[in-house]
């Protein structure tokens, strides 16, 4: 069985880059590349896939249709996480997440996705100015190609 830990391990091999696939209103797929990582959901404590975004199309799709697939790859090895997205941001308030908690949550997601920063105040300012949101994906299915799992053993 493939786990979120397996997906995170594959992600770590290629800068935590992931393809995020969302559904448009017409049923076609919108895809984009983000940095994503695995961390504990601030509410449930369960592991989720998380990324920070300001993509208008991606956010509009997730708000209307929260089903999403996040695919990590390194070479020919890949792991996909299907799940339900929860958007938390300045335009998507969440209970218990004020501006300070959102600021810290963006940092947590950024570091879970392999990010480091020399000037956190600058990072925070850019995130706020661009009204970036955190997307937390609660997994419903995690799967991979066979070589991704065998590469770890």
C-alpha cells in the first residue's frame, strides 16, 4: 500500500514539485505545477498534502469542486494523491484561523514543501499582498507506479 510518506519521499527527490489537477465547470481538467508537501492538518492532526497558491483558476475550481489530484514525480517514479481540498486564505476564512495563524500556516506549508527563506518578513509581506491561500488536501486515495514503491525498498 502506498502512503503519504511514500509520496513525500518521491516529492523530496525533485524539489517537492507537484502537478495539481482540478476540474473546470465544463468537466475538463486544469493542471498546474506547484511546490507541495505533507504536514499535519491544523484541525484534525491527520497528514494532508498542502500547497500555497494564488492561481485564480485553480482556486475558483477548488472552491466550486474541491476534488483534486496532486501528483509528485521524480524521474519515472510518481505518486498521486486524490482527495478533497480545503482552501484557507484571506478570501476563504476558516474557523480559528485569523491573520496571524494564516501567516504561520503559509510558512508551515512552505517549509513542508522543502522551502527555506532568508527573510521571513519579506515572505509574509508577499504572501499577504498577493492574497495567497493555503490548500489542504485530505487524501481519499494514494497510488503510485510499481517502481516508485520498489525504489524505497
